[in-house]
C-alpha cells in the first residue's frame, strides 16, 4: 500500500496516466509507445502543453474544429482535396501529445499511423475510398488484439503477449481506417477486484474524465470514451459485458452503442463471458457511431454467435432518421423511490428534461418499471465467474507470446508484482478460479439460461404494452449514469468507486442493443455529463440508433470538455 498521498496513477512506474463500478453497472474490454514523457524519478508525466479550454481545445486544422466534425463532413473534405488523411491523423497525434498527459486515455500510439494515412490517401486518389472510414483515426480498447501494438487488457502480465489482429481490427484496416493507438481501460475490463477503481490498469495507469480531471470516466472502456470525448481520435471501439460501453460514454458526454450480442465478432477480444461480451462503437456524434457499426458488424466464422444474424436484418445503420421520435411510443424506465433518494436532484432534472424533449419531438412517453431485476442481479455474478474462467483460459491458451498460461498463473503473477495489487485486490479472479466451469456444472448453466430468459422477458414484456400493435413501445428509455465520482483507491483512500446508479443490466444480460446519447450536465457547477439510453429488443440496433440520433438532433446537449482540475465534492 502506498505510503504517500500522491495519486496512484502518478506513481505507476510503467505508464502513469491520469475506476470499478458495481457489477450491475460496469463489467465490460509491440512496445508501449507513451504519448508524453515521464519523470524518471517519480514516474509522473512531464507537464503537458496547456489546453485551450474554449471550444474543443483542438489544434488548428485548416480552421476546422475536430470536436465538431463528423465522419461524413471529413469524407467530403478528403474527397474534395481540401483535407488529407495524413493531415487528419497528424492533427489527432498532436492532440494526443498535447492533452493525453492529463487524461491517460491512450495506452499506446501507433508509430506507423502517418505511413498508413499516406497509404490511405493513395488509395483514395487512385480508386476512391474503400468505405466511410477511409482515413479515419480509430482508437481500439486494449483488450482488442492487434499484431503490431500491445494487447494487454491493462495487465503487466500480458506485456509479452503477441496475438494476431482480431477480426474487428482486420476489418477496420481493410476498410481503410487508421488504428491510431490503443486505449487504456479498467484492467481486465473491470473483472479483477471487488473494489477496483474504474479506468486504472497496471500498464496504463489512471484515465481521467476530460470534463473534470479528478473525476472518474466510468469503466471499463474509460480510455475509449475519454479519448473520443477529448478529440484524441474521431471514433473508438469499446467493449461491454455489463455497462462498459454505455456508462463511460454517458460519463464523458459521447454516444456509445452496445450492439446486440452476435452482431459484431468477438474473435480476438480478451473475454469476460461469451454470453454477454460485445464490442461496440463510441463517438462524439450518433452518425459516426452508426457508420463505425456499419463497417464492423457482420458474420464471422470465428465467432459462432454472428451466425445468428438474421438474413433480412436492416444493416444500413447510418441511414438515420432525425424524426424517429415523432409518433413513437417510448417506455420511460422511472427511478424507484430508493433510487430517486440516491440520485442527485440535478441528474433527476436532466432525465426529466430528456423525457420532455422526447415528448416535444412527437413521442408518447409511457412510464414503466422493468420486471425481474433482483433475480437477474442475483444470478449474474455466479454465471460470469464460471464463464470468465472458461473463456479467459481458452483465450490465453490460444494467444502466442510470453504470458501466464491460465487464470491461476495470472493470480500468481499479480501476487509477485509490485504494481498490480498496489491499489486494490483480485477477489473476482480468486472467486472465478474457485468456480466450476459451466460445462461441468449444470447449476451454472441453469442460472445463465434463467437470467437470460428473465432479462429478455423484462424488455419484451415492457415493449408489448397491450393487446394491439398500436399499444406496443418502440424502445425503453432510461437514465444512463449519474455524474462521475471523485477517483479514489481502496488501499489508498479506504474506498473506491462511489457508484450510484445504472440501467445497463437488462440489455447486457439479454444480449439486446443499448445506445446512450448525451442529455445534459449535473453535479457540482453542472460540469459533468449525463446521458440517457435507448434499449430495444434483439437485433433492433438500427431502430435504437435512429432514436438516439433523433434525440441528439432535438436536444443537442453535448459540449466539448473543459479539463477542469476539480469542482470539489
């Protein structure tokens, strides 16, 4: 346990960068090339250049504001010769160098990014863009395999891992996207310690919330979210098991889409559980999230779940309808009295105003409560512990490189490492190691089947409101998050994540789609983002994206981060 009051992220000898949310909220997912220099004495980063707090703080790029630009606007400029991929990538690399010392969102930078951007420009000039992502900088969460960059899941035990590209990585490269770097994350996608701190990893240190730097960005796709919010990449890939796309997105004022499980290949992604895991897009704009999903979605022989994608699925995710709320019936998942007492008044006001905005856009809000939540919550952790042991051991066995061969080896590594257990423990690792895998335990299999059935019933029964089709709901709308909490550490401060509320579990356990969109600001000085999310039934990804886009168009709640040092408690 550290003896000084210095924040742990600044004492990390590997890569100091500036959390663990309750299971029901957030679980999830080469050489390290640091974005800023570090002090040889303390491991603290050298002072980063100051950030212009006005607007996005972006560096000049032909008078353009990176924060505000969408992918379609960038493509129009690149097709017209007003902008090149090299210029765009260089601007984002400059942003990383200028800003990331305060954020710790980027775990590793691609040293070949400019060369790859130049190759993209040649393709565009010779044959035209390969996709809507041609030349677009993308951050990948560091649990997504990359052959030429580290894939560590944030763990020092995995620094010697040498995987091939994940399917999603290969798909992005083939589409012309530029993998600009790897994003920091809550180590092992927040499935290591019972009282972990979201956004901390042994390799990457601590990720900060770009709106208020001493506040947490929520886990586990913290770097993916904070990196996009701070304009360190145009879009990013996060992963979610339960909340780890939507909570970080809500907490950093961006759009995050947790797809239907099976819509995007999980091949080459460090797992928690194949029953709930999925990768998903994170972006400042709904259209960018939809375009990213359009590229990475699809069947993959390496992931059997993708074989269940319906042949007639509407996969034109970026064909968005700004008027999707007009005439829609939206279920509003209201807070219980106990939740309302815990959630601050400012956040409740944001949610209430969001409901009013939905109504103003022509929708009919229908208050409701989702059923079976206690039963789902009671069964989720036992199922995940057993599935984690099974799926992580399989990943480790299949991944080349110098790393522990199984979960038992990871536990032993952490016990000997000077950093890994410095700030919180590995209780979930130990519980998973003690669990029987599902194939050997009918009770675990039965638990999984039952909680999935209940989670799907909770959503489907809510959507089917009456005997006629006209009574049905188009989606369930809920509060995504409460404002980011002050980042603290169990072994240093005696407490970790001050998590209050989440609505992610029904969509996570059912495998249904969930998209969050910025709704406003709350907390001290109303400085911290709050999002609302739209949940649909299985394969309704296009529909919930339409609703998120319509809400974004109606409310336009997002503003660029201000990098405030603190706003107090």
